[in-house]
């Protein structure tokens, strides 16, 4: 099974926190299993506790319109959509028909397909085609790391007052601390984290959930 526990938690502690929180239901469990069967790419799926957190956060915010950059097999979008009200809407952006075909199946099973619009293609093109006006209450970035700053820049004018941007993989398995890790993805994550931390426009909380999750709120 892919290692999706939160950052540097032991397997035993991870099992304990899953057992003492809202556990994945049958739909989420089956999605985890089908994604694991894909092999190594399954590591791109968020952890169950992150999904539960995102559902609760979406609901507590009273979010009505959400957007996701990077959908993969649909776990995060299913969790966010479940936190939206019955008339809530979510826009999902991904480049893979193969992976999002799995997502569609579980959106149907999870009863949220009517809330979700999927656009397959480069996410920057999708964002650029959207009106540059406040539309979304909640955004989730979990796609190609080298474009994280570009996604953030596109989302800011499209975020409503009080809106929140969630960004995944910000601890990058600890490689953010490795001065010798200079591959493109690691360098991009480091650059993104430094930029956001230094930008006075934002309030930021970085949580050791999954592979690191940043909550960014424009002031």
C-alpha cells in the first residue's frame, strides 16, 4: 500500500489517528484501493486525514465555490465537494483523461458528480480563460510543482474576500531542508514556500499534514 500517512508519523500513530477520526467510508476506501493498484503514482493521492480535514474546513468556511488544480483520481475533490452545500460547485483541472476517469466514477458513487465540472487540459489555460474576478471561496493546488507560483498568481484575483488557498506537498518529504536537492520540483517548492512566507499580502499556516499542507489567506 502506498505510504500516505502524514509527515514523519509512525505507522502506529497514523493508524491510531485514522481510527480516532472520521474514517474513510466505503467509497473513499475503494478509491484508495483502486489508486494503490496504479503503482508508484499512488503516492500522489492525499492522505485520509488530509481529506477529512479538507471536508471539515470546506464546511466550516461555508464555501460555495471551489477550484482544484490537479485532480488525479479524485480523492481530494470528492472530499471538498462533500463539504460544499447542495448547490455548491467545484471546478477541477487536470491533464489526464485516464486518471480523471477514475475520479468521475467515484464522484458518481459519492453523490457529488452534479457539483463538479472537470476541465481536461493545461490548468494555466483553464485559469486564464476564467473571468479575472472574485469567484472562488476555496482553492486547492496539487499539480506540477514548477507552476505553483503561476497557479497562485492566477488564483489570487479570482478568490473572494475571506477565501483560502490550500497548497499540497510543501514539505516535499523533507527535501525542502536538503541544500543538495536542486532538482526542478524541489527547487520550485523551496522557491514557492520562501515567496509566500515573505509576501506581506498573505497570512500563512504550514501544517505537517500529509506531505505538508499550506493554508494561504490574502489579508
